[in-house]
């Protein structure tokens, strides 16, 4: 894979694919982590390039332009960080015009997913759109790690058409993930949370033969508990995955991997921030309650089990961390990883958002990934189209 040092950007027009898919609330960015992660690549290229046109997405718009998914707030924040104007161009023609305005210009093309061909399943449609995008520059830099598991025009088809290389962020992400997949220092622990087992079943199956400790949290805990024959009340459950979960539990026992499941959970009558929280045993979940966090004793047990690990990968919160009453499990795990003597890797997405919301600094952890889904697919053993093309 070619890196930024492989290409002379002097005087060239550069197309840079970033992942700027940041969370917004009432038009305000609540976590600028992905913007900050993209800055090293942008600033390095900007010193030499004639212009940079950044391609990025926000959310999953279904019918073209969607005001609440506009990248305008992102352009404004990026401009503040670069101490320069970063315009948000509505289409390719405007992006070209703005990029030619003066040397060193940085332009952000409006949400790339507003253009239907970007995500088309038809290769011919994506390639036609990629050819239009290619008119924006002479060199392509792929740095949007959070999108590399997607076979989209700006991620996969566009770099096929022009000289290309990987940016700083993608290079760093792949270095960390290759370490996790092939040569982690041991003991090696993995913590998986989040809502659905179906989102993580593949990575659990792939990691069972590689990890020493696998800790399960979040909503998918209750599918595991249901697979063990426990009553889970109104808690989230993925009934279709129960047979596979039973197989995973049996595999963990056969291999001798330490599979951590909670003994206690925090339940409430409803999914709401002000719903009264109660700690109960996993053997005594009331029929009319919903589980919203792992319990305090389980959180303490998880943290103790992980404290001697030399490598830990964490993807997915332990509970509904956005609600203070159900954030304790996630906070305990974050605190444990912040004190880990070895390498702690926060696997992007909600996990990264959680540590920041709970008051932790990025510097307290070994590495914070920007791509939750991409990280998981890589660790599941899947090929990432956006990485494959950059390696060609």
C-alpha cells in the first residue's frame, strides 16, 4: 500500500476521501473525533497541493438532499481547525470552481451519499459517477477508514481511475488491526457490546480461537442469557441467533477461552432516561422490565479479569450510556482500559462516543479507531474493498 510519502503532491489537485460522519444534535457537532482524526492527512497534503477536494458522507440519506444530513456544519468546523475558509460545494461543478479559486484551497463536496450512484449496486453506475468525481483532481488519497468496508464509488471505484495512496489515518488503522488479528501481546481480551448479536456474531466466531478473554455486554447480553435458558423480561433479544449463540458458548467451553457474561444487570420499566433503575440477578429479571446495562458486580468482575491483559479491543458499550442511570458498566470498562499497562484499542462508533461523553480523554487509551463497522469486518476476516483497491 502506497503512503503519502510515495507521491509528490506539489502543485497537484488532490481528491481526499475522509470519514467525517460525526454525530449532530440540532445542527451542532457533538463529537468532532473523526474530523480531528483526519487533520494530519489534510494538513500534510495542504502544504504542497494546489487544492484539496474532500469527499465524505454523513448518515444514510435515502432520497437525495436531506437538510439535516448536510455537511455544512462539518465544513464550518473544519475551517475553524484549519484557520481558513472551507466551503461546502453543492455539486461537482461548484467544487471545481471553488477549488480553482486560489492555491491551497480546501473544498468539501456536499454529502457524497446525496448522489444515488455513490451507493449503487450497479458497477456501471458507480463507475460512471467515479469518472465524474475524477475530474476534481489528479491524485486520490483514501483516508476514510470508516467507509472502507463499503464498495462505494468514492471508496472503491474512484481510486481505480487514478494514482492513489493511503492517508495517515488508514495507515494507522491497518497497522493496529493487523496487530490485533495476527500478533497481539497476550493475554488478549476482547469486549463486545452494542444492541444486536447479529452485528457481532461473525466477529465473535472468528475471535473465539484467538482470544484469551471475551467479555459480552450491551443489549446482546440478553440473547446469550436467553440461549442459556434464562428469562429476560422485555429485554432486547435476537431469537434467530439463539442457535448460533449456543454453539459459540459451547465452543468457548471446549477451547478454554474465558467467556464473561454478567451475573447481574440493571433493569427498568421502559427505555427512557428517567425510568427507575434496579439492579437484579440475571436469574431474577422481572417479566415487565427491560435490561439496560450490565450490573455493578459484573462490571467490577469484567474490569478485574481484564486488568492483566496486554492487549484489549473494545467495540460496543455495556449499556445505554447516553442515560446516566445506565452508564455505569460502560464507565467502569473505560476506566479499566484507561489504566491498562498494555495496548487498549477502542473500536470506533459508539465506544468512542461513549468514552468522550463520559469525560475520558483520547490520550488515556492506546488507540481510538474511527471505524466501528470496518474494524469488526476486518477482525471477522472479511476483505475490505476500500483497502484492497489502495493496495493495488
